[in-house]
C-alpha cells in the first residue's frame, strides 16, 4: 500500500520532490526548451542516456513510497532495493553509448548480463508494488516466455532465447523496458501529468465544480449534471478513474444525495463520469499521447477522432440523468444557493487561460511535447498572483511530492508493460497471435470485434487505464487492423472496452470506489453505473464500423452519422429511465408497456446502426431509418402512460 503524500517522512518528501524536479528538468532539456542545444550535451550524448537517467531518478522511489511491510523494520530492506535500483540505472546510464556501439542487447559481457538480471527483477518488483498483482503476473508470464517459447504448442510457440539473452534484450534494447510505452511516457506524457497535478493543487477541481454548479445547478437533476461536467474535465487531466472518483466524488456525491437522488444512483453517476473523463479530449489522461505514438500520428489527430464518441457518451449520461430527474420530480437548486458565475470566473479565470494556452499550442501550433510545460508555467505564475490560491512553501512541496509519486507510478507501469512488448518482439509471438485471432474469426468482422471486446474487457480488469490500453494495443490491435478495420477506430475501440471494467460488475472498481463515499451497496452501485453508462457498450461498435464518427470521412458523412447515433442515444437512454424528452413517461404497467419499451430501444438501435454493408446486411440505410422510426412510434404508443401527469419542463 502506498504511503499518502502528506504521510511521507520528511526526508522521503525531500527525496521525492528533488526527483520530481530532476525528472521535469530532464524532460524539458530533452525537448530543448532551455536553449538551441540541451544543457546536458556533455553528459547525454544518446537518447538512452535520458531514459536511464529518468529511471535512476524515479524507479528507486517505488521501493520507498510502497514499503514491503508497514513495520519500520522493513525500511532497511526497501532502502537496499532503492539503492540497488539507482545503482543499476546508473550503470546502464554510464554504458549507454557502449551498448549501442557494440550491440550489447544481443551479445553483452557477463557483468552487464548480471546487471540486467538485477534491473529486470527490480522492475518486476516495482510493477507488483505500484501496478498490483494482476499486472505483475501478466508481465511475469510474458517476460519469462522467451526462455521457454519453443516448448509451447504450435499456435503459441516462438523463437526461444537463453535466460542471459532474454535479460540483455529486456534491459538494453529499445524494444522492451525502454520500448514504445516507456518512450511515449518520457517524450510526451510527463508534461501533461505535471499540468494535471498543478491544476489539482492550485484548486482547479473546486473551480470546475463551482463553474458547473453555476451553469447547471439550477436545472432539474442539476447536481448530477454538475458531477458529469466536473468529473469529466478532471478525469481527462488525471487519467485515473479511481483517483478522480475519490477526489471530485467527495463533493459531487453528497450534493446529489442532498438533491434527492438515491445513494446508489449518485455513486453510479460519479463512477460513469469519472470513467468517461479518460475518454474526453483534450488530454484523455496520458493515453491519447501513447496512442498517437503507436499510430505515428500527431496528437491532435487522436483528440479530434475521440471528440464525437466522447460527446455521445456524455450526451447519453445527460439524457439519462435528465430523464431520471423528470421521472422522480427532482428540481434544481435555487440560484441564490449556487455559486455566482461572474464571481466564479473572476476567482478562477486563470484556469481557463491556462487551458486556452494549452489548446492553442496543441491544436494551432501543434507543439504537443512542449505545450504542457508552457501551460503549467503560466498556471503557476498566475496562481501566485491570486490572493486566495497563492502557494506557500508547504503547498509547493506537496505539489512536488505528488508529482514525483505520480511520475514514478507511471514509469514503473510503462517499464513493466514494455517487458511484454520485448517478449513478443524477441520471440516473434506477436505475428503468431495476430494470425491465430484472424483464423478463429474467419471472415467475420463482427465476430472479430466481439472477440476483441471480450478480450479488452477481461484484460482491463484490475489494470490501470494506460497499462490495459498499451497491452491491448500490442496484442489485439494488429489483428483487428489486419482484419480490415481503420487503425484509429481500432485503438479507440480497445480503449473504450478496456474502460468498461470500471463500471461493470463483478469488478467495477470505479463504481465500488464511489459506493464507499456514498455509503451504498457496492454491487448495486455497479449495476446502476452499468445502466447509466449503457451507451458506452455500443458506441465503440458504431465508430469502428462507421469511421465517419471519428471524422474519417466528409463533413456530411460525419454530421449524418453523428445525428443518427445521437437520436438513437436519446431513445435508448430515455427509455431505460422510462421517460422520453418531448414525449413524457413511458411507464405503462403490464406486458404491453414492457414490449413497447423494448420496441423503442430496438428502434433507437436501428436508427443508430452503422452503414449496413459493413456487417453484411443487404438493406439500405433509409430502410433501417424507416424501420427504426416505425418501431419507435409503435413502442411509444404502447408504453406511454395513459393518464399523463403534469410534467416538469425540459432540461
């Protein structure tokens, strides 16, 4: 269990803070932010120098922040591991240029092999401590696989390597520990993590909640809509569902309960909103930047592709919340009890300014690597001009400690997932897995997608968002792409289905975390979240089968596809809550009412269905739209309440 940042002993806080400053300095220097040439040119002569230096700063922290035991007697053991990690990284830092010149990843001297064994083992232990047992066992099995690859049956056999060759390849090549996940972290992600932490520690979370209350608090179901907006924005920056639930949820869940919502429902809304935050541009946690690296495209391409699916997901949440509030007769909070919009903007305008600078640098100048550093610098400078938010020395220290801790956690996880990349690379298993998946699916694109969805959901259980995505992007994405699907659609598809485990029982970690705040039943909250987030289960199929939804087509195709799905979302989400905007209550009791509601849901699905030729149905889009419309109208007539009560106005 990790020590809380404020509970760290003072010497460890100093070490963590110094490591954070060092890591940020290295990252900025590698991007040439200080001058035309890096300040450390006399030390860092090859890129591997930077990677090993980063590991030397951050990896040792894992053994100190995640102690072996809670007893003080374990400190000496963790201290030894921490020192060993630092020494091993320094060894490879010193020899980085020699490794490249003499190809040590394939033929290393014996002393370098033993150092490789040491760093390999330390990375595995760091993964166990920071990533959990599920990720640890997954990485362990894959990282050892090359040693026994030739012992497995045909479909999963590969080229074998000796233990020494495997260790050398894992540690000294740029395909394993220093593989693509680690390089994406080192080159792109660090700045955005620092920006997200700066935003939280300067009070950005409270500002976004107040802003959302000022904008939406007065409408029906306002507190839930506030949770959707604020948790979505903060989740986009933090990249962690659990962290977001445990921070913004402390404020949003009690507000929803006070507004008259059931505790399970309030917790479910927060879990769904926090989960969706990771899917929401402009930042999408750190996953968007790793996705851009995998696809070898600019970050803005990923952000634009993710925009419409994310909008549709949050739109579905809004529709369900509004329908729930209308059905329950819930009204908004009186305006005089809500934050004033002008005052809120006056106190927190600089958060918006920092965001605008970030988006300008990302989208217009396309400087994704340096954008977060400039935005963070601006945010911290403006923060110090605000009397109510200005930091003192202690606040700055807490920011540095939180930064060091988060950078360490992601570095260890990316290094661990890199071991999977290396094992697949050196053994040649990646190509075998692709061929096997294609063989099992035959010529059926839909079957291949269903297999991919199940695999993504299963492997997403118990893993962090980024680790789950990276693993799936390595193992599953190539098979789907070779099956004829659009690469961007495929990567977003596995991200969406990997996220589903956070709101789907029996695991539903995001829902369970929200339930602990609300004092609700964990399992009941999981099912509420599953129902609320129902849109997320079919949206990935829509955009992977109809790439226009990720802006891969003409503007007319994109607009038409988005409108179709939006209408389908309104019908499905509203019917799930037995209330349809513009129609009223769909809660007629008895068999006819149930059949009618099912017909509306099917009708909505037919309207939203992607271009039919893709899934082999020989009917036209117009026919589907007409069929969906007829089913919807008939279903509404069957399920609409006979005696219509006075209904609350629209949202």
